C-alpha cells in the first residue's frame, strides 16, 4: 500500500490488515509509556485546507505516538491565503523533506491529484476530499463496529442522513461491502446522490423500516455549509423523519450500536439522550481514530523501503 486515497481501492485483505494492525496498536498503547520508536526520523505533514478537530488532532497524535516529526499546515495563516496553488504548496513540502502528507481539501479528487501528478514522492493519506471520500473515518468506523459486533461478514449496517454531501457515507459503503456487510443508506430523496443505485448497497427512504434489523446505525451530519438550496422543509421536519431519538433507538436490536462521525447537530440528526446513551459509541470512535491512523501511518511508512515499493 503506497497511498491511502479511497476505500474502494482497498482489497479485503488490505482492509483487514489495517484493522488488525490497529488492534496491535491498542495493545501497545495500553502501556504506561505510549510512544513507539517506529517512525523516528520520519516527517508527517498535516496539510489541511478545511477546518477539522478530530481528524487533524488524531493524525497528529498518531504520528507523535509513533515518534514521527509532525508539521501542522493549514490554509489560514499560510501562503495559500495569498493564492498559492496546491502544486506549489506540495513542491514546498517536498523540498522540506516530508515523508507523508495527510491532506484534507474542499475539492473532490485533490488527494488523488497530489498522489499521481508526480509533484511529490511522499506517501499521501486522504483525510477527506470534498464530497468524495474519507477512508480513515470509514476504517475507524469499521474498527469500532468490529470490536462490538465481531466479524462484520453478514452484519446489517444502516447509514442515515445527508448521503449526497457525505464523503464518510461513500467510504463506509465501499469498505463495509468489501468486509462482507450488508449496507443500507437511508435519507430524503433530495439528499441521495445521482447514481446511488449503482453503489454496492441498498437504498431506502423510510428510517423506521430499516432499524429493526440493523446491527449498527451510523448517523450522518447534515452538511448545511455545502448546501446551495433547500433540500428539506425545515430542521424540525428532518428530525421528525430521519432523526434518531429514544423511540427509534428502542426499535433497534439489543446488541446494536449507534455511531456518528462528528461533529453532531444534537437535536437534528440525533437527540442528546441517544448521543449520550450506553449504546452510543461516538466518543469511542474518536479514540479508535488514533489507533487506526497509527496503523495507517505504520503500514505506509514503517519498515517499508523504496525497493519494496518498486
């Protein structure tokens, strides 16, 4: 694995290797001294063109726990605000000796462009590109589900909400399908992307019909900042039709878990009591994100050589 750009690019064995490596990281970081010397001397750059709390912080912590040097780079306060292009920024980072670039960008395909244009020799990790993909989020979601449900083969996963603007939904559908799960996406017809019927999942518009058989439910944030039109009548109407509340939680099987990639719009896609209940694993997802991102950086940088990559 040279880059991590999309879950659609991962084989089942590669995805399982990342999840298994994350389990090993969990055992190692349970020690009093959490740092490992694996990436000592390596430099990881967090190149974020969009705001982030969980992803950026967890990538920074993951790299530091592997003893890598970390550079945090954001659009605000850099030459990007003066009009510098992605190419020139990449060439600057390459000249500084970066080994891996974790990139988040508002344009779909930006990470792929960075990885394939020949500008840099660094490993590229897609931390979210527009409305396209967010592979490490999907991996940490699968890791969290696997810890609670065991093998995901045959499990029924329901993904609810703003599928149209969600890079998390796309990555989850491809990854969970690759791991053998049956995935159903549910949301308003106006928030379903063109071509969703060709995705490896079922499509539904009735949340109440999908919940009784679900082993896990992932609630998606309504991404108002990406909306240029009115996709539903009101927030109250959306919550009534597609929000997860205590009544809908009670219709889930007893073993089912509730996930959310964050940040949450409490009271809209999920009520506060559900977000904070015992069956919610939302906070656990954040901690698992560090483990999964440690695994990704380790597999991309740790122990690999240029000869092996060729």
